[in-house]
């Protein structure tokens, strides 16, 4: 008989995975789709099978899955249809079947080949706290733990730091025979005590003088899973390990090797077996209350704390700790979030927990001392979930406080309504009671309270219903079995947030663009739900240019302040500029990991972009991991355009002109852009501070500075003013020369900015000289049109050949030359400004504003350049003339200012304004 093909085994494995996935479906449609896929996969396996027994089993399975799909399709309560499911042998599913299936799940490995720079990044990330933690390759040989003749016991140096309190109570670092059980627990004869790796009673791990509740809660959650009969995760964590007995072994030379998952991969962490023992009754390391000689929990704790900097551990969350200890994918559920749905959440975790595919821990938020006393809970503290049950309709969590002297929750049902005094002394009301009791002021006990009265519960362990969990806890941490996924891809990258060397670099903050963020693409071959985990590497606060030798030799604190998030965009796999267009936005979390779930269509490509808030201004390194049940490709995002040009500019006192309705708009910084070939184009304007609301317009102009805007001249703009940055693009910009005007919303808002121009054809972008650049500004005396007066003029006297242009602007009611009148154009007269030679019928108009048309432009009325020379006066006086048309019957008084911009000093003088009626 021929051996089964590899394809057959893979199909059978896929069918098993789909079978397990069915119970974790979140909707009827998803369950139906999974059942159909399982049937199709089993059918493909059936076609390849050759063994008659195998074919019979697979044929039965195909039939069962088709029937199951039909039951789900027709059932009004599809969940009941999958809870009593047939197993492969045709019997109903049992807990043993559940455990057996969980054992078949294998953790997927990333198949992506790492380029050299990512390999170097992982190697550099091996150095932490003065130690080296190389990537894990293979389990150590048993010979590594032998004590050879003449050798001393292994000694790992330096000793891990302790907190000030731990130093005060420290007796010494002792080997296990002297450290376990804790000397203060057995101060007398210690014969037949000593350390052990196996246990005879149920494990009850607790912490005491260490602030690592998250670590101990994580260990408790893992122990509880093993106690329910699931496969032991520990076998791949601590070495030496005896696969036959299913327990770690005591190392003969005092050396232990622990496999932990951090800084981009599994890593090798070496510790010795010395433990910090106390001179008092306080215990510094984790200890098993029922088996006080149990050694392996303290060794795993020590390895973890070596990575995190020592026993003076500042704290973490158990989702992070379980990810490091087990490699199970962390998900943080915010219980106070608007999208939190208790029923759906329970359905998600119930089957997965019973299958052993999720580890559950939870954390509280800040609480006052009074609240802590009244609730029996600790603020900002992590708890382990040991079990889930549904009793008399109540959905219950068995919760463990890992403190050695930890208190239990004090909640009771009072009257027929659950109530409990909160920290303010007020009654906290819950949902409707799960049992029907007469109203009374006497406390009554329901099933949960009776279970909490069980004297078999360890101190600090209690049952709590889901409604109270949601009310009194802040987050639940779910760590999912990575074997639920068939595909995993990892990518490692650096994000340099160190201070810029030049002004033209980048901005940071919630209103900044994404132009300089690392960006990636992910594509699923068959579609489905994709889990993307962004995990931040632990690193010491060292300079970004430090050498490996400097990192290895020095000891720095781990830098973990700030928040990160992950966001997804449907952008065809190209880079994106603004967070606004994200199809999925992740929470900003202070945890080193953040998880984003994304629903993908077959072949659809999404762009993934990390974001940050207040990360230290140093070079950070990260890993992004994609988990799915379909072939997935992870890559760097490509630029949308082939060419990019970055220009810098500033809004200063003379150029901060404000928005297009401001009379000084034309003073804003402007750029000429030459387009030699028709092209698609994108513009990004970004202020170097996020206090400014910014905007740009691209207009027809022949590449010249714009003085007045007409709607027909605007090619495209960035629409509404946007805080920090703005962007817009044009699918097809025709050949020509254009001008880009960059503005803030209000005049005189000052700051630096960058302008990024991206296009598929090369373009040339040049900053245009500011208004009056290279010219001498000559401000004439203010003009006052009296009531009924329509034309005034002043004589111009050229002393030598000069080139000049003139600008007239409406003044505000105070006559200020800096701020123009904010009245609407319908309330202003129309003005024409001209430079004329002579008077009367023989006069010659040398230059007129706006082609000789009258205008009320808020940006000012201006002439083009004109050459004047002294001998022109032979033909008459030269006048600068302002002529107005009334816009109403009121010939009211109006005031204007006039400026001359002359190409050389003292070339022109101007006389006094006078009435100039014909």
C-alpha cells in the first residue's frame, strides 16, 4: 500500500483546523462558510486517499459536514446546531475530543525570506540590559546541563537588580536546595524538603514582594489550561525537559535555558538556578502555595525578569507576558468601549476556552483605596481566569488574584437586584437579576455566591459574573493559540524618531501626515479574516548610532513610554498620506503589542501603517506579524508616484497672508511648478507644528506669482482647511506652468512647512520670490475718497530710469495698513488704478490695473510692471490715478493705501493726493 501523499496530510490538517474554527465562528454566515469549506476540503482529501479505511472516514466526514452546513443554514439558532457536533468517528463531541483536536494544532512559521537588513536588525535586538539573547535555533542538548568533573555550578552574572524593598529583605541569592521551599515557611528541619519539578497537589502560584502580578497571573492561566487536560505549553519553554514524564528536569550544573518570544522572534534566555531568598517572611520570587518546593515557576519568572530588567519590574500586562512566555497571539479587549457586546464576547471565548485555544487574564484600572477595600479588588492589577462556567443562566469567570495575601471580590446580590457599594458609597446597579426573588433588603445568595462560599477555593480566588467583570475591570487580555492559523508572515523594521538634523524632515503628533511612517502591504490569496500584530521591541535607551559593542557593554533602562496603534487602508497597496481614510483603525495602547483584525477579499491588498503618540525620540524597532488561514504576502508598500520633490517654506510676518478671503492672501508663500508632460500628481502641505490649519491651491498662472484668484484659474485645491497638514491629487494635470499657493487660515499665523510634490512624470518646483522681493517698497500717504468724490491722483516724479508696479488696498475703518476692511465686496466701491501721462482729452494711460477693468479684489488692485524715465515728463505730468465706481447710491467715504515697488532706491518720488475729476 502506498504512503499517503503530503497533499493528503495537508488537506486533512486543513479540515481539522476548519472543524475547530467552526466553533469559534462569530456569525451564522461565517459558520456556514466554514462548514462548506470543511466539506470541500474533506472531499478533496477523499479524492486523494487510497487506504479504504481512510476513504471511509473521509466519506463520512464529508457527509457530516454537508449535513452540518444544512443544519446551520436552516436553524434559527445556529449555535445550538454546532454545539452537539459529530466527531470523526460519528459520536457526539466530548471534552476528550476537544482536547485531542487542540493537540493537533501546530504553530505556523513565517516562510518569508528575510533580507539582510532585517537579519541584522534581529541580531542587534539580541542585546538588552547588558545581556545577549540570541534568536532560538534548536532545543539545547542534554549535555549542556551536565556537571563535568572539576566544574563549578553555572553562575550567571551580573545578578538581576532588586527593588529597594527587596534589597532590604534580601538574605542572599541561594541555590534551590536552600531556597525552596522558602526558608521562612519551613524554618526548622528541612529534611526531605528540597526543590522539585513535579507536583502532587494542584498548583497555586502566588506573588509577594515582587511587582510582577502580570507575570504570575500569566503563569496561573497557563497552569489552569494544563490542569484541564490540554497539551502542556511548558515543554517548549524550559530546558532541560523530559518529554516522557511531561515535566522539566532539574539541571545538574544549575543552568537552565528558557525559550521566550520577544524582539521579533523566539530567543534563547539562559539563567542559573539561584533565587533571591528573604530574611523575613516575605517572598521575593513566585512560589507555589500548595507545592512550595516547585522550582520551574521561579525559573521561568527569573528568565522573564532578566529580559525585562530585573526583579525591580515596573509592571506590564498579562497579555504581553503571555505573548512572551508562550507565543500565543495577544488581544486586548477594552471592556468600557462602546462596541463591547457581552453576549457576543462570551460566545467568542466560551468554545475557544473549552478547546484550550485561548488563555484569559484581566486587569483593573485605577481605584481609590476606599474602592479597593469595599470591592475586595486591587487597582491597576492583573488577575488570571482559571475557568468559565454557565450556572443557572449566569456566565461566570473563576478569577484568581495572584497576590499571596490577595483579597477576593465582595460582591453580593441584594434584594432581587445585584448591588454593591462602590467607592463613593453609592449603590452600583446591574442588569436585571438572573433569578426571581422577592424584593428585600436582606442579602441573598445565588449560585455564584454559593460557589464563592466553597472552602475548596484558594484564597484570593472567586467567581464573578460577566456583568460585574465588565463593570469593575478595565481590560480583558485574550491570548490565542497561534495554531488556529495556517499561515504566518513576519516583517521586521526600524522607525527612526530621533530629532531631525534639518528643518525639512518631518512632524509628529496626531495631526501629522503619514508620509514618513513605515508602511506595508498585505494580500490574502483566498480572503478571510486576517490578524495583524504589531509588536514593539524592547530596547535600552541608547543613541541610535551606538555600536553593537557599546550596546553589549553598557546597561540602560528599557524604554517603553508612549503609545502605538496599527491602521489599515484600502489603497491598492500604495503608500497613504492621511489617517482619515483608514478602513480599520486600531486603539492607541501603551502595551508593546497591538492587534488589528481585518476582513479581506480574495487577492485584495491593504496598506498597513503604524502610528505613534509620544514615543521617545529615538530609533525604534518593530515586528509586524500577519496570521491567517490563507496564503498571505507581506511586503513594503510602494510609492504611488514615481517622482517626488520636497520643498520647504515659512509663513513669516510679511508672508502669512491668511485664507483666500483675506486681502493679504497673495502675500502667502508661492511655488512655480513646471509640468513638461501630462501627469497625475499629488500634493501634501505639512506644517512643522500642528497648531496651524493649512491649505493650498494649484492655479493656472504661467508659473508667475498670483496676485488675484479667479475660480476659473483654480485647477484643484485641498478643500477645507485642515489642522497640521492637507493633501489633494489630480488624476491628469496637463502640460503647462502653474502656481501653488500655501496658506494658513488666519493672517499672521507663523511657522515653517514642507511641500511634498509627487508625480508620475518629472516636474520642476521652484519657490517664487515673495511679494516685493528685490524691490524698494514705497508707501504713499493714505487716500481718502470723500463722499461724492470718484477720482483722485498724485503726481509721480521719476528721477532716473526705474521699473515699478503699484498696489492699492482697502483700509479698515481704523485706517490700518496691516489689516484690510472685512466688509463684503458688495459694500465696497469698484476701483481702477492707472498710471497716466498728462491730463484731459490728450492724456495717455501708460498702465491700468486689471486690464482697465474696475475691481474690488480683496487682495488689492495692482498694476503690472512699468518702465518710467525722467524725459517722459516732456509730454506732461505723470500721475498715479485712483478711480472708483459707487456700488450704491451712497457715495460714502472710503480709505485706501497705495504702495509702490521700485527696482532701485530713490528713483521715484510722489506728491500729494488731490481731486482729479475731469
